[in-house]
C-alpha cells in the first residue's frame, strides 16, 4: 500500500464528496493542491490539534479560501474538532464547515480567508509577530518562539493588489520564516490566466527580495519536500514555491475553468475513483490513513509541544521576569494608566495630538503594543515606540507600512491573530476606504485590531474634497461589531485608547481631528464606554437636546450658551460610539435621549447614521472644498450661531 497516495486520494475525495453533497463548492483546487498540502502536513508542519491555540505552533493559511474543503479534510485527518459529519454538512447551517474558512468558527482555522489576497497578507503579519516575539523573549538554548508561517495561494491571490502590497513589505523586512506554496495551474474562473496576466513570477518575486523556487510536477512529493526543506534554510528572506499543478487533475474537465467552482457530480466522481484506483464509498476513510496522520501530524506535534512545555518550565526558572512578561503578552491583559495626561476644561488640543501622547505612554507601559502608519506618522501621530522595525531590528515597535493602507490593515489583523501582541494602524480617515476589507474582516472575526484615523472631517481644509471625509463615518458605523469611536476631546481620546487596547474581542476604529477642539469638563471614560452620555445637563426644564460627536460636541456646547440666552434649557449629549450606545439597555438609552424631545444631531459628515436617533440632523451631504479650514467651516455653517439657529428652526 502506498500510504501517501491513499492519503492524498482520501483528501481529494473527501473534498469531492462534501462538495457534491452540498451541490456547491470548488473541487479543482482540492484535487490539484492535495499533494503539496499533504506533504506540508505530514513532513513539516508542527501543530498539536489538541492545543490548537498553542502560541508556538506553525501557522497554515489557506489564502485561496475557496478551497476550504482542502483545509477541512486536512484538519479532520489531523485530529482537529472537525468530524466526518461536519464534512457531510459542508456549506450548511447550522454547521462548522462554511463555504470559506472562518476564524473562530472551525477548529484549526487560523484566519477568515474568503476574500482573495487577505490570507497571504494576514500571514505577513503573523510572520512579523513571530519575528518580534522571538527577538523579545528568546534566549540562548531557549527558542520560546520559533515557528513558520505557511501559506497556500492561487493565481487569483497573486493578482490582488493587497497581496502585492504585503509581498513587497515581507521582502523588505526579510521575513525568512514565511513560506508560500503557490498552486500554479494557469486557470481562474473566467478561463486561462493568460487572458489577464503575463508576468514573470520568478522575476517579480526576486525583485522584491523573495527566494523563488519551482516544482515542475505538483504530483512529485519528493520535489515538493525538497523545495520546502530548502525554503526553511533561507533565513534572510521569504520564499515562494511555485508548484505547477493541473486543476481538477484526472477529471474529464481537468485543466479548465469548468472544474474551478462547480461540483463534479456523482458520475464524474465514480469515473475519477476508478481511474485513481480509489475503492471507497463517499466519506469513507481507511483506518491506515487515520493512523498515518495520527503518527505524522498529531503525535509529532504532541511531542514537539511537550518538549516546548518542558523548555518553558526551565525558562521560568532561569528567567522568571521574562516568563511573567511572556504570560502577560499571551493573556492580552493591559495595564494602561493615562492619568498623567491632564487637560484642563476650556483648553484646546487636536485629538490626534492627544492620541499620539496617549499611545506613546500606553506603549511605554505595555511592550506588546506594536504598529505604525501608512507613511503618515507625523500627521496621524500613530507611531510605535522603540525605533523602526526592520530585518536587523526586530525589537523595534514602529512598523513603517509605507503607502500600503490595504495591506497595513490585513497585516495588523495577522499580527493580532497570531497572539501576544496588540497591533494598530494609522492613516488619514478618508483612506479608510482603502482599508475597508480588513476592517470588515477584523469585525467579523471578533479580533481586537485597532485602526487609528486622523483628519476626520472637512476641517482638513486646503487639501480639499479628495482628503475630506464625508461618507466614511457611516461606512464604518454600518459594519456590524465594529466599535467606531470619534472622541470629542482629550478625555474621550484617552478613553478611546484605553478601550481599544483593553478590548479582547472587538475591533476598534478611533477617529481623531486635525484641528484643535474644546476640552470639556464632564467628559469621561465611563461615558465613552456607554457610547453616549450627558456632558452638559439642562438646568431645569428640558427644552431640547444637541447630540454630537467629535469636535462638534464642543460646538454644541457653545451653541447651548446662545440658546440659553434665548430662554431655552438645552442638554448636550456626546455620542462618541454609536456601537456602544446601541448595546445599552432601553432604559439607559431613553434616559439619555428621551422620546418626544426636540433633538438636533450635529456632525461634519453624512447625515445618514443619525436618523435612527432623531429626524433632525445638521450634517454635510455633499463633498467638501479646498480652502482654509475656517473658510470651509463657514461655508458649511459649522459655527455656534448656525447650530443654534438650526435648532430654533425645528418645528
């Protein structure tokens, strides 16, 4: 018996059978890439499925997420909590084998990798995290952190712009423990890849400081094994192994796009089984295959894990302080004290400046905070401590992402997914448009990535409408489970930093101002945690509410004084987080925003997200303009007099 051939056929037919049963899925990659994936799992990867979140495991990222049944079959054979019944329930609800891999949903899945290009970009972040944590904690004879990040990509992955951004960064940083297996079959959904692309893959990757090697026959296990062995010896640059395969190999539609995304059907399944000499019923697995994977994957991983645990015990005895810090990193518990940053009520400061000071202090207190900006640290103030992370300085905590916003978001998600680090991005708010896919995925995965944006409104001024956010706030607020915080002043900004970095299961976007804003007396972290709260109470009879976020809270406070002179008793409510406010109970929400009270929402952006709270919104539903900020604000009527007048005119 050729156990390798039987195992590979088992993986292929588990995929075929599950896709047939679901009448939906992508069999081509499962059939074509099974040999390389099998070789990786049985000869190289160190995982212990019983401890699936072990920090020093190797990572395997199926960036070509449409091939999810390949991953589910591998994880089933390897001993993760993925049963045969789960495979039979592929792409069904309720179930744990969705159409594309989903982090937190299926045991052994490292990231949600449905959108092409995201998985490989996450993997770059994981490799950065491995490099940084190794530099932080490893000691001679104690390689506490030492593992590889393996990725399986397809032709479509490498056409995505986000992948190219991340690939460029990985080569620049010399991430030697990042190894990419490229399922190169020259086919994509619309036909042959030469319809869309004609580049030299070898030259492209070598130009970006990658090691490139090629396996001419994707069925040749020895070639694949040797290529991975060579890659593991390259320590100063990442490696891509181009493996030439035939999509849907052995089927009547092999080598065509027909087999990419459609079930084979029962008749085609039987033809392939006969051709392959595979005499097993659907979802039947030979005991020898289970035994082989138990020996080569599960038991091997168990031995490696147990050896690591013993090393950790010895490490604790020899380096007790570093051991405690290591555990603190893994726990995700933060110790943030920003009380030394004091801003008096009535003073003014741009919230981006406050954020920069708060982030620097929090990073000084917590060595696990790592991140940077997209070539904008002097503007966003979102900068990591301790110098610039590089191939030669892995302990530094500022990552120069360059002008790669999309990859920056995905890389930070990968660092967060890796564990042990709290990672953040920085960019102008208008360019959150470039980052929406990874922000959306962070929220979907319920991971605490932190996305920092400055220059939050038309008050950007001279740079004009291309750089002045209008619809961006409603875009991010519409993403489920994303906490978008637009702080009103210094106290709320400090609170936003604490909340974002203390979070363990919620992604956060912090939106800060370019211009100075008024620091108020009654702003607080408790209020920000509630999402909305009263910052200036009515004195006697409640005549109305001015509801605002960000810099407009100070404006509302000033407008209140004008309305008071006109005999109106007004409440000012700051709503830094729609997300947090909507999580409060009805009793609290009705106390802050009682029904049948005239309420005007004020924000220098699209009005749409405010209508769930009031029918009266003072916003901006056109693009901005290029002029001095004072001129722009006057043009759009964002001054205390106009706000007061708008409130009075509500009928």
